[in-house]
């Protein structure tokens, strides 16, 4: 009883208590030693678990946009100092030689010329009015004329046949459908402000009132967006087909709020087009409903989200920007040297690929690929030695899979998906990272930050269509204003006809 009390109370033995146990005989001493040994082992295990938990919590606090997938907006006032992995180029900051500037230059023919006459009389008293002009000095002012809405009235003739008395009417233009309506220029401006500049409806209405003297309601602005989205139905069908048949496509998703509930904006991007779609789900159900990745047979670039790997009819390439951020975390927070070696290995391979591209090569030599794969595998092996698998990790948890830790999980991904991680080395059409689609997704997040959340699925779908069109037009270097204006014309512009993706 005494020994059990001592173990449970975790008090140090006094001299009298120790003597009493000793005098109780060998069995009593052995029993106390065994109980104390079990208690020590239990405390050591608990201590180790608490250390790991503390390290995990410290790791969570240490995560930021530089060493994890957290967005920069989550850094707050503890924003980390920028530490780029890029090597210095040696060039001076600012515009480089050969860069086309945007300096304001005089034009040959001005839209309006204003003459400023010399005084009528010279200081000596001589009249100058009739003297011939010997030269003039020019200065040009670039400005915007007063902006106002012009009203164009359309009238159709009505005539009666003198022979049979049948009445005949002229036809209004196809885009003039109502007695009173806004024209395509105004509608295009609304779509530009709402879909590209991402202004909220209230501020757009204020701008129209202040600049154009047009008192337009927010409901009318939404109606214009819906109309533009309806006209883009054929465009979205063709865009989807183009994405399915692309050589390389980038996939990503981000959370957006719709009517107070979290939804997911899915983005599929190429260098010449962008496809957006909103869905309540993030994983396989959403991907199947969107219908691009299930039929895609090119190379899909994405992050390590497990849902992507289920589609085996296409090739896959993993985003190494994600890997670099995770490796930075393991290097700085877990102090594991192999992470720095892997960062160096990935960046060196990227450097070799970039150099080969600059020299006009379309692939690396076999010995180069073999060398870098061997170096990559040796770093992974070092990582495994630093993060051995522990069988007891399963017994420590009451449910779920055993905890592997961030480093072990990353190692297994780098190991099992080696071909996907190094896809950019084997195929020069495959990029090193997934930044293309992440830039496209960032604009949608910016929309939510500036304009707020979506109130209805109709407006969310309208935004996806309009933003898909605008992003595609910008990627193909077409005139955005003319392209948007064509959406409200009888023959909308189809930028995909010029695409070579």
C-alpha cells in the first residue's frame, strides 16, 4: 500500500519510508522498484508526447506565407521579411536597356489647336497685327473631355401601300430591343468596372452618377452583368473544349463565400485562357461536375490535394513552389539539414532547365537527368534517416491514422510522386510551379476582399463567366474594351479562335 501511494502521489521518498520498505523484505523492494520503473516510463512517454505537441503548436505559430501555403493576407503585423530564393541577377533596379518606356510624347496632329497671339504693339510702339508669322512654339496638353451620356433616338418609318392599304414598318437594329435602354458602350464599361476592376455595385453606381450624370441603380448594374454572362454561354462551351484538349493545364481552387456559406471557386488555366467555376464542394464531386479534368489527357499541374491523383488518364505535375515553402519550414523550424539540400537540388535542376531553354534545347541529356534523379533520391534517403517511421505512433492515438509529422508526410510525397515533382525536368512544356493558376485565383480572392461576398448563385456564375472571358482576352493581348463591348453586339468576339494552346 505504501509503494502504491508513493507512485500515485509522486512524492519523494523520505528516509523513514525508504527504511520501512527495505525492512518489509525483498518482495516489497522489488514491487516498489517495478512500480517506480513503470511510472518513469509513463512519464517519459508523456513528456515526449508533450514535447512533440509543443513543437507542433510552435510550428503552427511559425507558419506564414513564406514557409507554408498560407496567404500573405494572414501574416498580419508579423509579416516576415522577404527572403527570395532567387539568385541576384547583377542588374541595376528599374527599367532595363531595350525596355519600351511610357513617356508622354508629342503627337504629330493634335485634335484641337489653340493659338495664343503676340501683343498687338511692340514696346517701341510699332504695330504687330499685320506682320507675317516667322515661326511658332508648340506645347501639348493631354486631357479627357467632359464625359456625358448621349441619347440616340431610333425611329422606324411606317408607310401604307396606296394599292392594297397594307401597312409597312422599318426594322430597328438588332441590339435595340427596348423603348429605353443603355447602349453597348455603357454596358461594356459596367462589365469592365465590375468584372475587371472589381468595384462593388454601390461604388460603380456612384461613379456613374458622378462622372456620367447617370443615376443607375445597383439592380440595373446586376442586370447588365447577367445579360453579359448570358451572351457568353457559347464562349464557355468552346472554352471548356479548349481546356480539355490543352497540352498543359493548371488546376487550383480557393474558398469563396456565397450567401453566407463557404463555396469553392475552381480555376483551370493555360497560358492563353482561364476557366472559372463555382461549386459547393472542393474534391472529386466538384471536379466531376465541372467536367474538364475527367476528360483531360495532357499534363495537369496542381498541388498535393489527393482528389487530383484519382484521374489517371492524364499526366500529373506537382507545384514545386509549395514544396519549397514546406522545405523552408522544415529547415527553419525543425532544423533538418536535408531540407536545405532538397531546396538546393530543386533550384539547381530548374536553373539547368532554364539554361537549356535559353540555348534552344528541348530536353536535357540522359546523363543529366540520371545525375539529378540520383541526387534527388539521395536527399530523400537522408530525409528518411532523419524522420524514421515509428510503429508506436499508432498506439498513441485512439483513432485515425498514425501521426507522421509534417517532414515525414512531405518526404513520402517527394518519394512516391518523384516523377510528378520532376515533371518539369523531363518535359520542358511543364512549368516548375503552379503560379499561373494561383495568379488567376488571386484575382477572385481580391474581388471578395474589395466587393464582398456573392449574394446568389446566379451572380456567382455570372462573375465566373465574365472573369473567364476577361482573363482569356488579357492573356491573348487583345483590346479589352473592344472585346467586352462585342459581348453586347450581335457578333460577340470569340478570342478562342485565335488561341494556339
